[in-house]
C-alpha cells in the first residue's frame, strides 16, 4: 500500500536560525516521515531562501520559486498542511479537493492586535479586518484543524460554531469533534540536550565563568513583557553583580523582518538603566541546533507577558526549551504553560507586571543549592509528554488516512 504523500507548506524560514513556526514545520516533517509517510516540506516564495538546519531527515525539502511551483506540489499531494494566512495568498489550495489540515497553534488574530498598534486607527482596523477574513476563510476550508492546547481548542470551537462548522454532519461523524479539530502541542526532541561547546559563561564578554545566567529564550515580541524583567534585574544588580540576563534573540530570524517595537524599547530601557553590557546582554538570534548549549549553561529561564487576551490563548513555545533542558522557570501567571509551572512545581509563577515578585523569584531560585538536580525528575516527566512523536499523533493519524470533512458538500450547497 502506497504511503500518503504529505505536503507541508511553511510561511516561515526553515534554516539555521528559526522562529517557532519554522521549527514546528521542520519537526512535523521529521516526525511524519518517521511514521512512514512520504513528506515534502516546501517554503513559500515570499520567504527568503536559506539552507536547512541539518541534514534532511525526510523525503524532500524545497523552496518554491513561484505560485506555479506551489500549485504543482499541491496537485501531487494526498494531504496538505499549512498555517497562517496562506489561504489568502493561495486561495486555490482550498479548491483542489485535497484534504487540508490547517495549523491554528498561533492565535494570530489576537497577536496582530499587538503587532499593529503603531498604525493609525483606520489602518489598524483595515489590517485587522484582513486578518479576520483570513480566519473565516481558514475555518470554512479546513478538513482538519490542529491547535496547541485544550484552551485554544475551546477558542477555535467557538469560531467553528459561529461559522456553521459545528453541524449535524460533523457531529454525526464524531460527537467530540476531535476528527475536525484536535490538539497538537508544540513538541520536544526525544533525545536529551547535549552540551557541545561553551557558549555563555566565560565566553560572552561580561559574563563570567561563575556568574548566574537568567535566560530569555526567544524573541522580544510586542505581546510579551521584557520591561518588567529588565527592571527586576536593575533591582537585583544593586545586591549582586554575579547575576546576568541574556536575551537569546531580538531580531527575527527571517531576513528583512523589522524588529518589533518591544525589542527596541527593551534595549532602550536597559541602556537608560546602565545595564546593557554589564548585567544585561542582547543577542541577535541563536541557531536552532546551538540553542541547547545556551539552555544548559543558563540557571533560570524566564517568560513574562502582560495581562491581556492573547495571553489566555497563547502557547509560549520557548517554555518547552526550558522543560527540555531542565531549566527552572520564572513565568507570568495567565497562560496554559504557566499553569504547568505552578502545578508541576517547575519554578515560580508571578503576577503580571510584578517587578518585585520577579526579582524575588529569581533570587530565591538561584539561592537554592543543587537547583537543577532538585528539579530534574519533574522536568523529565513533563518532557516525555511533549515529545514530538507523542504530541503529533492526531496529525500523523489524519495524514495516514486523509479525508475531507463530512460537511464539505453541505457547505458548498449552503
């Protein structure tokens, strides 16, 4: 029996340096190939080309030159997986009669409310309406949807119900609607991280061999709260000179992408407090295969956000790097992964904007003897549940037996 031909279409860079969506699609391709499927991972034409992060562990990796190549790949596929606003750019993907799996792990309509805050009122509304229509288009076109958490699934079930996708046909097919929308969280490699080179301590100018490193694991995006952490470090620096804060990335890995205003504001605040290069260090971006060296040298991982709607439905992917490396976490309350930190005792959870609380949490963790050894069993248990081959099972099952949603004929008639 022939394996299903799976086409993954990425609207993010796949290369040495990758943001969350690029990592997700690279790992999807690998785990689907491991399940015996015939996988092609294609980067779309509007994304700058780059070399893959490692040797290709699946069937084919390509960078599409134009829309004609995207169409040709789609026509030969048995199932198509993509995300974002791709159906707005390539609407024909929804009209080929191919089973279409759409990835809703980023609640991008909520993210964009923060990204576009610098635009004027009418322009902001115009942009928002474009993204809202993109969401509607995806909700109507999907044969199968994956999202990152049960809380996200509730959010998207509301959108599906409002669009008429919760109907007698989908309900008869599966009264739980898991065959229409299921959870595929962000995942972790099955192998443990390895330290292959010294990357931070004694190497990064200003960070000594015996210093304690607080790590901000991803980008500084507009919906996150770097200023609270920077102000907390200012208070810590008055007491201790051996605690350093390292931001792993302030420039998006996709070439030509401008920094978000939050990144510029974070650097400006650190400069104004006299901390840049002394207690706080900003890096452009870390290569995907090199990140484990930084994670293993750090002492505490931090993820802070503001009290806002995006937080409730977010899935902070860099949390999982901390889990993978067994790195105790300081996190802001309010999202599903901070709930895990609290429930599994993986670190400390603080209120949004609580500068004193963040400073106290960092100092308390760093004062604990044998910190990593104490937390290791808890992290190993959580990490096992988030391995890519575990979390991707619903997507693997759909791709192994791809199907069109049972209400497609009804939707066309309606």
